[in-house]
């Protein structure tokens, strides 16, 4: 096992983590931004107003992107298992 292989696997794992978490993070960010703009316009600064829409948006994004996330994780794991005999 060379240092290049370890660095490559680490880089690929970090990129996989970013790609898998991006849909939920982006949806939560967009809903938070929309609610913040709404609160600034109406001057309603209720902190609990942001939680339910963010949770719902993240849950919906998770349901929509779950098949893609599972296929990405399965392909990454199978590539890792394929590398094991070469170590």
C-alpha cells in the first residue's frame, strides 16, 4: 500500500461525503435563506419559525435523492472491496 493510494482513497472518500451530503445541505441552506429574507421583510424574528421548514426540506431532499445516494455508496464500497486483493 503506497502513500499515493492512501491519499487517493482519502480524497475519493472526502469527495463522496461531499457529494452525498450536498443535496440536503443545499436544500436546508436555500430554505433558511428564503425564511431569513421573509423575516427581514416582515420583521418577524421568531427563531422557531425556521426549524420546521428546514427539517421538512431536508427530509424531502433525502427522500428524493436517497436512491442516488445509495447507488453512489454501493459503487464506492464495491470499488473499495475490489482494491482489497491488490493490497
